[in-house]
C-alpha cells in the first residue's frame, strides 16, 4: 500500500495532475485527493483547474463527464469508468425528449446525477446543495420538469411550495433506507440530531432534524454545538465528517447506505489510471456544448 501511494505521489507530480474526489469515495482515496467535495463543490473546482494538465476524477462517471464538460482544455481521467450511477441511467435523452413533448413550455431542471446527453436536453442543472435556489430562480409561474430524482424533487416542492412534473427516478442506495430502520436507529440514540440526504424517501426525511447535501452536512458538523450526529447518507461521508470535526461523534444510520459504484475506485486503479491515462473521458462536442450551457446557468447562480 505504501509503495502504491508513493508511486501515485511521484506520478501526480511528474504529470502535473490534480486529484478530485467525492465525499462518498473510500477513505484511502479521500486521503490522497487534492480536493474532496460534493457535486457542486467538485463542479466548481473542476471548472477552475488552470495549472494542472490532468484531472483525475475519483467519483462516478457523470461527475467525471461534468468535469470534462466544464474544463474542455484539460484531460479528465477516472480510475475505473465502470463506476456509474444507476439513478443517472434511469432516464435517457430520448425519454426526456418525449417527456418534454408531453409538456410543451415547461423548463427542464436536471439534477447533476444525470448523463451528459440528458443535461444537453435540459435548461438548467442543479445539485442537492443548490436545488431549491435553482428552482426558485425560475419563478413561480413557470411550469417545471424535474429529472431524474423524484425524492429530491419532492423535497424541493416542499421547500418552495411549487409543484413540478417529476420523473420517477431514485437513488437505489438511499431508497433502501426505510422509515422503520430510521426509527429504530433514532430509538437507540434518543436526542441525537439526525441529518439525512434529500435523496432519501420522503417518510425518512419526515423523521430527520436536517435534510442536507453532503457539503451542507460537513458545514453543520463543523459549526453546530451538538457533539453527536446520526447520519443518513452513503457511508463514505463518515470519513469526511470525522475529518471535518475530529472531536465529534458521527453514527451511521444503517449499513444499507453503501453505494457499490462509489466503491469501484481504489488506489491500485488510481495508480494504473495515472500510469496509462487510458480512461480518458470524452464527451462529444455538440453534447458537451449544450450540457455546458445548463451547467453554467447553475454555476452563475452560485
Ligand atoms: S449514491 Fe446513489 S446517486 Fe450517488 S452514485 Fe450511488 S447510486 Fe448514484
């Protein structure tokens, strides 16, 4: 392991590479990354990379595609392109085109957990950090299609009071967390505040004290006076939380919250990607150009 890390450190310097990692990545990946963040922070960071030649993206495919779209002058590689996102694959560009045809005049807000082709068919993107802000920016009279996450969509509806036309996608990892599992964990830790991700089911969100993106969870962990938290999102966040607030205690809600795709990457694959640069993420230019508009409209609100 030490040898692998030493080789990664050497190659990243030789190749002038920057390593970006999502907060759901394994601890070993987060520890070696130059930057760890949620989807919004990673999108911003990827768009600002100027000095590095190479971006090594440790996350899932839609995130690396987003980095490639936002920074077309840099080469973006991934440790393993098999790291996909089942929620992103729940809607295709063709399905979205049909959906739009059924609702002419509606604007499409697209969660970044989507393919480049779906982003290219959308008016504006959002992340779980800025979804409420993005939808509010469109005005209350605007008919809105929201894809692909129905649970994030319902959360936004509740926050804004605005009804949207929701695609019935979901995150198969967060969807596994039931209200019963959540109640059981809460009963074991009475009085401990519970934070959950808006990709969880509405009945789980009802039981939470905070419904937050991973970036917002880390901010709360640092700033809150509470010393203990129950955490209802993918378990990779535990490393990021503990790192952000080492003196506090974080209790993971349930082991079902493990994303196999987020765990496809590991250090040997990261080393291999740096050595061979074979996993170059390329988004066809016409799609990238259209998707960039939707992403940039989101970033302009940040
Ligand atoms: S946690 Fe859910 S939304 Fe995130 S990559 Fe895994 S399947 Fe996709």
